[in-house]
C-alpha cells in the first residue's frame, strides 16, 4: 500500500511514456499526410477524453438495428428503453449532464 501511494504521489512514468509514444505516432501520421482533424480525434479517443457517451450509445443501438450488416440480432424496444434508463443513471452518477442523448437511429427499416 505504501509503495502504491508513493508511485501515485511521484508518478510511475507510464503515463508520461505513453504520451511520448502517442506523440511520436501522431507526428509520424502527420508526416504521412493524415489530416489534422483526424489526428486530434484519434488523440482524444486514445487518451480517453474523446469518445462521447451518446455517440457510443447511438452506434451500439444502430449496430443492433433490424437488418444490420453485422448479423447481430436486433434489440427489442424494451431493451433499448432499458439501455436508455441505464445511460441516464450512469450520467447522473458521473455528473455528466453536458450533452443530452441524441437519437438519430431508426428502429425499423
């Protein structure tokens, strides 16, 4: 326990090292001509700060719609409603009320 507290207080170097690796990879991608906006999006997602919960939710529900190209069984309306409720509770717990969940997904084809 004391060892873990010391590591947390002084840093373990892992986060710093991973940021250097990420920075190097982003620079390499930039020299290959990857657009800057894509690099910024990737960096936000890679560091855990950039994949909005509502986007992940919408993509999951869309991937499980009737007739999806992935071969997944479609979600039932009750399941989607339960997922919506769980998302609301999670956002309340995380104090993440910044963005409302936006629906762009159609349940029927």
